[in-house]
């Protein structure tokens, strides 16, 4: 019994020494980031790609997005992610990649397998084709 109590005490001390960052890092799925060239290639060659833009309506109107996009602002993403199909490749976009990375992690945590994040600034800078839709806020 004494050995069992000692073992439990050791285990408790060991686990409490772990930081929450370490534990979060272990269970958080990683998300691959695409370059502008990879994005363009996927959009042109993969019919199973779903492109989701998480930027604001004004950002999309001003900076542009790709044809066939789905708009789910980052503020709404946690409650609307289930609108996206699980059997397709999902590419999530924002300006620089931070918001799209957050949204992509949400998808991964909910069982989506083929998920990528991308920042649109590089895509725009390369002069790749964009549309500038008028969206309401």
C-alpha cells in the first residue's frame, strides 16, 4: 500500500510539473501552411478544394479573394464550421495566415482531415487572379 501511495504521489508531482502549454501542444493538431504558388496550383488542379475566406467583408472587397470562395468571418467560424464538407480539401485564407491558422485548427480539432491555411498577401503580390465581390457586413 505504501508503494502505491508513493507511486501516486510521484505521478501527481510529475503531472503537475507539466505546463499547460506542453499539454496543449501535444494534443493540438498541426496545420500545414500553403505558399501562394501551392494555393494557385491546388485551385487550378484539384476539383475537391473548398476555399474559405475568414477575413471581413471589407477586406475581401478591397484586397480581393478567389472565385468560388465561401465567406465565414473568423468571428463566426466556431459556430459555422460545420457548414463545410468533411470529404473535401479545405483551404482557409486570411491576409497573413494568423486567422486562417486558427480557423484551420478548429477544423482539425473537429475531425477535418485535409485542411490548409494560407495568407492572401503573397497571392495578391504575385498578381494571381482575384475577384473583388461586394459583400454586406
